C-alpha cells in the first residue's frame, strides 16, 4: 500500500520518485546554488524543506517571486541625467537667492547706519601757497635799502638774495582746505580760526617785503587774513578783490559745510611779535562743539616774525625798486607811504596810528 503523510493526501509512487530525485540533486549542489534553486511543491508539501505548502498540482516556484526576494541592483538607486540636471538647477537657484539676499543687506546697511555729521567729520589741512613763486621777508628798520640791487619788472634772484641777507624769510600765505566727510546729517559750522602760540617774543621793528618772481599773482581763492597773536579770529579780506572789494566790510572767516561739501581759502598769516605755534579752528554740529588743531603739510610749525602794521604796510619789489604800499582798511590813517621814510626812521612809522 502506498504511504500516507500526517497531513495532506497520500503521495503516489510517481510523485515519490520525483521528490527523491529532487532531494538527491539538491544534496549534490553547493550551498550557494541551493538558495537559488527552484522550489518543488507537491500536494501541500515543499520537497526541499519538507514544510507544508498549499495543496494543488506539483509546480515550480515562480521566477518573479525569487527575483523579488533577491537584493535590488545598487545601480538602480543612482539618479538619471535629467534628475542630476534638475538637482544642479535647484542648487544654483538657491545660491543665487542667497547672494541676492546678502547683497541687499549690504546695500541697505549704509543707509540704516550711515555716518552722521559730528565734530570729527571735519577734514582740514593747511599747506604753503606758491612758496616758489612768491617769497616774503621781515626786513628790519635800518636795513641798507640804498644798496638794494636793481632789476626788471619782477623780483630777481639777486634781489631775493639781498632780502635773505638782511631780512628774515617766512611763509606768509597758506591754502586752507576744509571738507565735511560725513555721509549724512547736519551741516558743520566752522569758524573762529585763530593762532595759538607756543611762544612769542618782542622783536625789533620790521616791515613785510614781498618778492614776486612769477608775475601771476592774484586772487585764486577766497582771501583771508589772520593776525596770529591778536586773539582774534581770521577774516575775509575784501581788499584783496581790488576795486570790487573797495568799501566792503571784512567778515569773519566761517563756513557751513553740508555732508560732502568742501571749502578752500588762501590765508595770509602775520604777527606783531615773533610767533611760533599752531592754527586752531572751532567746529560745531548740533550741541557739540570742539576745537581742532589744523594739521600742516610741508612745514612742522607756523613760524612768523613780528612786523609793524602787518594789516596796513606791504613793501613790494616792482621795476627793480622797493615800493611802499598802504593796504586799505578801517584802521589805516594814511593812503600812501615812502620806503625811505619807514626804513630810515629811528622810530618805525605805523600808519595805523
């Protein structure tokens, strides 16, 4: 009789032979081959493992089932060319957005936090004006003016050498540059430009002599004058404009500079006693006021010899001769002067008195 199992219908002799052949074949295969071998199911039994299977006719396990159980190929996870392009485009779009955002923040920052005007916004400097074209000397009373060499219409090197021998050369004229460096805010009020001496001392009487070697003199900027040891501030000298300035009152030298604005003035420095020191200016904005020392370019300090009547008397070299000139001003008591009178006199002549 045929054998019957504990579970399922009895196996026929033909089926038993097939099952035995399959078992022998599986035993002869290597382990790696066994896992991929098809499974034979018969009447609810799995011939390979001996476990129950669904009842039915003998069949091989489907290849699709085995393929689903196998690991997927790793290359299937790699993105395609279009996916890479899409991902690269998204990265570039993000980078452009970040750059635009950062640029916008940088552009707005100066607007929100711009440099408002303050007393430190004033940039000011002073340097010699035409030092090679025009020279000035303090020539003392008693100088031997009869030995002054002749020459042409302008001051010659020989005449300048004579002035250097008997007089004291000094830098009288300076260019004063001012600028409000702020990016916004209120105007800067600049004024009360004055001399602050490190030392002063009395001197023998002398007069200013101007030696113009170029002949291109004239007003090239707003003219200002400062008597360093007077305690007064600098003022605009209207007489320097010639006939256009005749009769016009002098006014204090002052500027109101809006952010970014500049100013420039030629400032003539004189003193009644020997002066060594600095030029100082006051600057105000709102309720802030400060005094700033004016930096010098080309010289270490302001050094001006004292002279008589610095606002009134100016001796020039014209047509080979020394010529005395009276500078019109409210304190002048005379309208003309003679060079021999002022240098030969035992007592200096002061037309301002």
